[in-house]
C-alpha cells in the first residue's frame, strides 16, 4: 500500500508572510514619516539645518525626561542628572554592544538595567558622582577580548586631560604675536609693545598657576 506525501503548503504561505512583513514595514515607515519630529527634520534644506533641528529635538526630549524623573519619580541633584541624560543614547549603545559581545543574551535588558543604575546615581545627592567618561572609557577593548576597566580608564583620561591642558597652555604661550596682532587689527588703539608684554605676563602667570596648582608640565 502506498501513501501519498502530505501536501507542502509552505510555498503557498511564504508569499503571504512576505506580504504581511512588507505591509508592517511600510506601515511603520509611514507612521514614522508622519510624526511631527520627522516632519521637522525633513523640512531641513541643508545638513547644517538638520543638525540644528536634531539638537533642538534632542534637548527637548532630554528636558521632558528630566522633568519626569524629577517631578514624578523623585530624583534630585539637577545638574548631574541633566548632564548625564545627554549621554544615555550612546552609553546604551556601548553597553548593549559590550554585553552582546560577552554573552549574546539579554544585552538590551542588561544595558537598560545599567543605564537605570547610573540615572538613579546621577539623581541621588547622597551618591558619589564620577565623570561619566570614565565608565564609557572602561568599555574600551583591552586587546585580549575584555575591557580595560574603570581604574585604567580613569588614569588614562586624567593623563590625557593633563596632556591636553599642558599643550594648550604651551600653544597659547607661543601665540603672543598672533594675539597682539588680532587685538590691534580689531581697531583698539594700544601700544603694541606694552600689549605684548601684558599678554606674555598673563600667559606666563597662567602657566605658573597650572604647574603649581594642577601639576601640569608645560615645558
């Protein structure tokens, strides 16, 4: 006795599934493009205009989130919390990618939990605040498949800041002539020699303060 194979209806269903997915994607895109925020961005005629609109929308969203966190959810310490909220999109992405590379499981939930902890810390006066750049830099690859960690990140960023500050002071101390020329070209009636001496005195004093108070090496 022979049996007939069961009919394969996969081929019949595939077009329907594809059509459904296409319709869902088209509906999502249409909904996004009809939103007020998209229309504001789409009205930009240049990249510069789009950047300005993006900054305006981003700041508005941050202000809304900040107000909900402080007025409704009871967080305080306004400035650290407000500043941190601007970090959330990039930090969420960094955490998600780091967790995904580590286990490939629950990376979005773990990233959300980590960001939640940092928001609460930023909005709690009793918590010790730290520069958010340290945590971000701690996610950097150490070359062995891991991360450099917060301690190494803090040391590296402090050294980088000192280097940048010292180079900035050194560069300014070498630009006395340009500073004097710009002031004179602005139309001010001053004696060039006296102005140059004043500029050198100010820059030299700034370098001494940087060395004495901050330990910066400018030579």
